């Protein structure tokens, strides 16, 4: 997907690495997720809006050399990296699966993206992923954010995991946590750390939570 951006700190482009190194032990990057479903005035789903916060190690690596000591890295300083990350998301399927009536929707090109360093020194990435065509919600739809290869561990935020923006009256959202792993999968995950091999294709989906949206 993407490779490396060479700066004073040679910051890794995490989304590219996830696609380029599927055989590595997992996960290597942790991301806290807040998602929004944005609706059109006539009640159709127009876009998925993500706000992802990276773990301390990746954040420290990504910010090296981008700001003066004691200063936070601002959006304009992160713009080249944000642009590359946003542009490369398509190769990873946006790490996003939205199913309406059990059928996965298609996405268009990402818009409205930025990255910045927060006061707690964690890096935040904001991106809007529009649907290729706005779609009317079914009575039940699901949204999942996951890296199939489990290089990146996406976890929904505990306090505000998903928000519905301008949704039709009566729509509600909740998050279902993943089921406990079976013994065979636990063994695969343990082995991956010692052998530096992937625990298996689509393993990340087994570890991912699912946002569930119900509409009248």
C-alpha cells in the first residue's frame, strides 16, 4: 500500500506497511476508533467518517523531526503524510466494511482528511470515506473497522464508539464486542509472536468489534 516517508525520523506510513508486510507478527500498531455515519437530508447514508488515534509508540515515531522541541505537530506539517495515508487507504479496502441488508457497500475516494498531534502527544487521523452512491439504510446494518492481517489492531473507543449524524428518527447504534477466541485461534495468535508469521488470513476480523445500527 504505502512504504516509508523519509524525514529526520523516517516515519512509517502505517497503512502501507499493513499491506506490504502481511507475514509479520501481529499486531504492531494499535488504533482507537471513533466512527460516524453521516446521512443526507433525505435519510440516506452518505459517508463513514473516521477519527483514529494511534498508540504512543507509533505516534512518537511519526512525529519525529516535524516540529520544534516542545511544540505539537500541526495539521499543515502532517499534510504530506496525511495525504499519502488517505490516498493509500483504498488498497486496504479502507479497513472498513459497511453492510446494509447484509450486502457490503462500495466506497468512493476519501475526502476531508487530516492528521495532528494531540496535547497528550498521540497522533490523530481524521478521514471521510464517502459511499460511491448514497444508500438508504435497512432495518439493520453493520460497520466494522479491521485489518484482516491483524498488523493494525483497531479497537472502538469505549465512551463514544459510533455516532449517527442527521440520521432518520428512531435510528440507534451500539457496539458488539468480538466473541472469545477458540483454543485453536489462541494457539495461532501465540505462535505468530514467536514465529513472526501471520496468525492467518482474515484473523483481524475475528478480533474486531462490530457497530450495529438499527433503523425503523
